[in-house]
C-alpha cells in the first residue's frame, strides 16, 4: 500500500525529475517507509512506500523487470499473489523477491493487459512498457484504490491523490456541475470527474493506456458486474454453503501480511462478522490476539460500543477505543478537509478519521473493514421497497405479503412507514426532485442549470440494477474515497473482505429471497454467522451505520458553521440574494447546511478561485 505518481511530458520533451519528486513528496503520508523516482525520456514515475509484504529493499519501487525492461509504480495488494506466483513459476518465470509487486510485473509479462482479470485484490498502478512504448494503467474492479489524472499544458500527470496534480494546473477552479450535483442532487461522488475542474478519475474496473507513439490515451472497461445465472439458481442451502466458504476465504486472504493486522469494529453486523472470523484465523496463524478498534459516540443514541464489547469478550480481542467529542471534531475539521481533498456529505467521516489516527498510534499498519456489506447483501431498508415492487410485478403476491409481514414483525420501529416512503421516493421521480430539501431561490438559476442526473441511470429498473448502480456509481464509490483518504492520511492500509470480487458476484447474483427474508436484510450473512456470534448482534433490529453525533456537533458549532458559509466566495457565487442571511441559513435542513459548509471549507483550504 503506497502512493504513486506519474508524469508523461509532451511530445519531444523529457520528464523533469524535479516535477516527479514534487508529486511524490506530496503523498509522503501514504508511504513513510521509503520513496523512489524513476525517469526515462518523457516518462517519470514516483513512489512512496508503506511496507506490508516483503519489508526488505527488494520490494521497493518503482520496480524494474530486468528481462523486459518494464517499470511499475503500484499502490495496493494482490491478495492471491502466492497462488499466482506458483502458476508463473510453472510457466518458467523466476523471482528474486517476496513481494506482490514482482508478481504483478511477471503477470503482465505473461498475460499482458489481461493480467488484471486474474488479480484478486485492490490496486492502482502504471507500467511503462518500452517494447510497446505504452504506459499501461489500471484501477481495481470496484475502485478501492484511487487513480486521478489530468492533461496539462506540459504533459499528462497521474497520482493517488489530487494534491499531486494541482501544481500542474494553471487556474484552480471548481467544476460547477460537480458542485451543484453535490449540493442539489446530493451526489457525493462523481466517478469520472473531481470537484477540481480538469482533474479526472479513472473509474473502477477500467484501464487507461497511454500510447507514447502518438501521445494519446484511451480508457477501456475490463470488468463489468453481471448477474451469474448459475449462482441465481442455487437453493438456500447451497447458497449459504458457498457464501460461508467464500467469506472465510476472503478474510483469510486479507490477513496475509508481514506486519500486524487488526480490524475496525463498530458493533454492527458487518464489522462484527469480520472480527469474529479474522480473530480465529489470526490467532491460529500467529499465536497472538487480534486487535479491534472502535469509535465510541458521545451520543447514547448512536453508541454501539455495548455490541462491540460482546464481540471483544467472545473472541478475546485486544480492544482499542477512541471517543471524540465536539471539541475534537472542531479541531479536526481543517485536517479532515485537507485529507479528503473534496467536499463530503456528513460528519460520520470524522469518526473514521479518529479510528485511523488511533490505529496508527497503536502501531497497526493494516486494518480489515466492512465496506460493501450493505450494498452487496441488501443491508439498507430501501431494498425492501424494490423487492416488494418486483414481487408484485412478477405475480408473486405471497412474497409481497411475506415481505411486509416480516418487516412489521422483525423490522425496527417505523420500518413499515419507511417501506412506504421508499416505495414512493424511488418510484415517483417528481417526489425525489421535490424532496431534495433546498428552498426556492436558494441557488441562482444559472447554477441550477448545471445539475445533471450524475448517476447515469434512472431508477425503477429492478433490484439487481439498483445494487449494480449503487456498487459502481453511487453509494460505494464515495465510501471507498472516504476510506482510502482517512486511512492513508495515517499510513494505514485497509482491506475489505466483502469486496472480494468472488464474494460480490455471489452476493449480488444469489436469489433475493436468501438475502431479504422475514423482514431481515443480509439474511444470508446472518445465517452464516448465527452460530458464531451472540444472537442480539446477529438478529439485532436497529441499524446505526457508522454514525457520529452530528446534530449535537452542528448545534455546538452553529455560529462558526454559518459564518464560514456566508463568508465563502464560491457559495456566494451560486446563491441568490438574501439566501445567506442568518435567518435563511437557520431554516436550512441539517444535510444541506453541512454540504454548504463542507464546500466553503474545501474552497478555502484549496484556494479555489472560481467555477468552470
């Protein structure tokens, strides 16, 4: 896990060592264990190393393959590197290190750009191939690891973070469309464009090939999540057995490390399941207790620590906790804004930031985390609405009745009301638009004209289509951005078992009735873990999410928040006359008020000069 940098100079020019060094230094926090740069003609690579596998100098980067002359700068982990290494050895390849980086290079030599289809992991990398005169770049299937790029007057730059590219851009402006989609449509992450005009993102599951012969690049999709009919036909028992086996293997692979590994533990179903499985495997392999880190909310209404404690006691975990208060939140605002590099939609991100900070202080460089469990296993209540519609449209009234009855019996208090709201919200476009929470006249008409349907697809195409959209375009990408930025700001690598591509394909393809059953979401995971964990965690009705005491914090710092909004040049440029008066700001809903504040702090922190 590291930070990568790359620059390809314009035709006829050579890459500057000073430029690539500056780009590499900008992400020193991602890799405190070493750094290196490599320059050859128009191409320059940089790397900051967080040593996780093969801690010796043999694992340093940029790494060159002596047989082919190919050079790589790589961020991530290929969890099945040992299996691939044995396969490559059988094909005649020789290795001089124990790193997965060398496996990546040899895999590219053997299979070319198709090598990424064989990887089980997370990655963002670039390989300079002198034989073909190309730079081959790739991002993992679901975009766990970031890859930003920009075309500038002097050349093509890319890196792990936006800050590496900003010195290459002449005028630092905000992308108005991205800004307005964030404020009005609540699009927290555009998968192709950043908030900075001119800085783009390579989407997950895509490759980018830069051809040095004509100095042009092309982007190609190599992975597309599709329903597997062989899995969809599995009965309940077979689906459970297959899921249980794959889930355990996903956790096992993500415990491969030459340094200490721990896990995030909120007390919810996903993190508790990972902690339970990982602790047994880790203790068997290392003879040591597994570590878990929990953020405790100061608001009892959002505090899950009692559930986390049960898992700690049952599994014999080494437990670390952090309990941030309103003052800690205030003191961390500027740091989190700088860390995230783009505006963000709520304060729960601070809890994650404090967890990562505590993890690094404890000397744990690798954490497992539960991102992806809700999106792949139907953990959100809104999925019941789509399932109800599908059941009715497919002529299965029994399924629809069972769905509603189960929610009334086993769902949290108010679950039926939530079901009816979600039915209306996700199936009546006018209601979605009218319920976005911004008062008439808040934003200028010219700014509002920039809004687009950034999800790229309409609602109402079925439950699988909703899952696919949320995994690839809406829900998951922003959570992965938060995760990467917060963890790597403290030089902590996070690994996500639920996003093992084999488990994603199984979880999304298996019949809905094995995931939504009797009013329970994630039924498949609950059945897999019911004999391993306490019943009041497995069959717990109330889902918190990874929450912070947001209302309390915003009330505590209301004056500073409103002052920042009203004093922001970028906010004033898109808002109507009188919209930022104290009485107007006081009438905004909490979510919109936070988004305006986040935008204001971002523009201030990164010296944004206007919109484009």
